C-alpha cells in the first residue's frame, strides 16, 4: 500500500471528463491514479507521497500557485518531482508564452499538446514514473552512505573515548604510552571501515557527480564526513606515535617562511604574528608535513587563547642540551622551535593535564582535545622533546626540541602536479584481503581502472591459486590478516613467483620492517591513489620495478 502511494499519479483536470479519461488510460496500463479537485488538494496529496502528477493547463490558468511553488521549493535535495502538463491545441511551449510561466513554477515538467494518442500519454506517464523511481533509488543509496559515514565518525569518537577512560586509570607517566598501544591496535579496523566507504563514494561521485547537482552535493557531503573521520584517525595516530614518518633534513627557517600566509589566514587579523629565526640555524631531522601540522595546531590554540587578539611569536634557534637539562634529552644540539602567545594562560591543574588526549577547556564541539597530544607524540617520535610553560594571565609557551640533521637540507623545489599515469595495458591482478567489504570495494576501484581482478580471502588461498596455475601481473595484498599475514605471503610469492609485482595495502601504521622493501599504500585510499600505486610498480616500458629484498624504498 505504501509503495503504491509513492508511485501513484495525481490527476488535476477539473473540466469535463478529462480526469476520469486520464485515470482510465493509466489504469489500463497498470498505473494507479488518483483524482484531485484543486491545487490545494494536489499539494495535500503530494505531502503524502506520489510518483508524478498530470495537470491540465486550464487547472492552473487562474489559480494561485504559491502553495504549490512553496512545496516544490521545500523538496529534499534528492527530489525533483515530475509533472506532465496537458496544454490546449496549439498550446505548445514555443507558441504559448503562458506555458513558460508553468515551466518556471513546476521545474521538471513535460508538455503534452492536445489532441494526443493514448500511447503517447501512457509513454510519458511511464517515463515520469521511471524518473521518480531513480530519485527514490538515489535517496536510498545516499542516505545509506551518509549513515555509514556518520556512524563511522561516531564509532571513532566512541572507541577513542573508551581508550581515554582506560588510560585515565593508569599511572600519570604511563597514560600516553598505554593509549598509543590501544589506538595502534585499532587503527587497522578504523582504516578498513573507511576504505570501502571512501572508495564507494569516490566511484559514485565519478559516475553520477556530473549528472545532477543535487546528487553531487549529497556525495560531496558524504565525502567530507569520511574525510573528517580520516582526519580524526590521523590525529589519534599522531599522539599514539604510530605515523609512518618520513624524516628528512629540513630548513626550519624556510619551512616557517613558506607557512607564513597559511598561519596569517588561520589566526585572523587581530593576531599579530612575529617570526624570528637564527640566521645560522642548522637543518633539523623531521617529517616536514607532520611538523607543519603541529605548528598549525599550536598557532590555532594560541589564537583561541587570545579572543581579543594579541602578539603571537614563533622562534627557531639552536640550543645545546646537557645531561641535566630539561626536558631530559640525549645530550647534543637541537633546534628549539617555540610558539609563544599572550593569552589567558593556564593554571597549575590545567597545565598538568594539557597533553592528555581528549582533555580540552574549549566548549563542546570546538575542539577534540587531541592537538597538544599529537604535538607531544610527534616530538617523541622524532627523537626530540616537548615542553609547556604557562601561568594565568601570562600566556603560554610551547617548545619543541628537534634533533639536528647530519646532512644539509636539500634545495627546495616546488613540485609540479602531474596527471595520474596508467600502465598502458590491461593487467591481471590478484587481490588478497580477509575483509569482504574492503576486498569488494578495492576490487571495484581496480576494475574501474580497466584491469582484471581475481580475489582471494586469505594468504593460503592466494598461494593455492598461484601454485595452481593462475597467471597474474600484480598481487595486491593486505598486511594484517589472520593466519598468514601479508609479510609471510609476500616472502613466499617472491620465492616461488619472482616475476609478479607486489603492492602491500595496510591500515596498520606500526613497524613493518619485514616488508620495508615493498611498495605500500595506506588505507583509506581512493581510485586515484591505487591507480598511482599500481602504476609505480612498472617502468615506462611496462617491466616490473625491482626492489632488492630487505631494502627500504625511498
């Protein structure tokens, strides 16, 4: 009954026998139809649900259409309700200026000029209903995807909150380390949840994003929700000290100069940013991307501590750390990067808890409480130190101690974005992943790249197929799998099938020294990322790139 209501035709034809004749023609074609007497009755029935509406021109000619126009304006984004408007003889759109007004009001309208053949009338009705059914299908898919993305973000917040509660029961000195172990253990699960969602949204946007503005907006919102969950996970891994850092010699002065515009726009016009960097500063051994994120976190915290504005000073200088220095670090030279504000400061209790994960003095919804935790974890992971000093009314100072690099910083060259290359031939890919949902989403992305995909749910199953005669160009395998993990699987493939290229995909960001020589792709990823990763396995001539076993890929 409910399904029939949402697919019925509403017929507004108040003159003569038009309404009953239209209803009879629809019934003969198996389409339910219901007659309404006025525009107000039509709107009332539209609110209950309908598939399309058939209206005669004279029914709208001398009627106030504001109520109908308001209902159309209030439609949800997925909806574009279809109308069939029956016009007078000679009343086609090109010869009837009045019809243009109806086009502006009704929007998704098809004109049918009298006299018409019943077959033409039924065909237009069926076409309108098919269009409405596609809208219902789009609504169902998009609502499901939005719900998945929303539930994922809630699950991330719920799990991280549980971890914080566990860490709070331990000794103060063990809190961050314990929470790091917990979050590292669930990183694989979180990334597995994100991968099929991101992949499906990516493919849907590519297929339907240009066909309908409403669909494009809904897909964009769903992708933004997935990106927010991904960002939250990266912050978790930051304070858990589980990122796969890319350490290199970095000119800190050049890095700060390059961030100047970003910092100015982030803190706003009321904050006066001052940067001072020693002229003879040696390069530091850091991950530049993670350090930029840490600096941006600190400057935004400083801005929030100065709601009325004030000076924000960023210093970079070289300092020698002795055995008795604070914080306790390995003796030697360091670059001390300081972010100093003139804000409200912190009392002793707040200062003692400032680097605890999820601890925040901001109002609900204006901070995750992960900023300082992430910066603290990054400093430790880089082999440096972190110091925080503050007092009420005296502002706050954050010092990062970064180890000096043994080699000079490379000359900075702006990278030029290149289009994603493809291998140039159809590949046969064996995809190995124990998670059905992740495997299905990844397979669809690879097939969308015009490659053939064979699937295996475990390492032993993959080996059995290869040893049974399956010929493939590439094996794409997950790292964390029960029984036989990706490391064991790749070692056996390298021994028995050395001609096969291997790509390791992983949502686990802990140590993986046993597979450092292999190309890796971090979850979650989209179509463009996996296309680039597969392409990187091959030379321009189509031959497999060889990485010596046990050697890290730079």
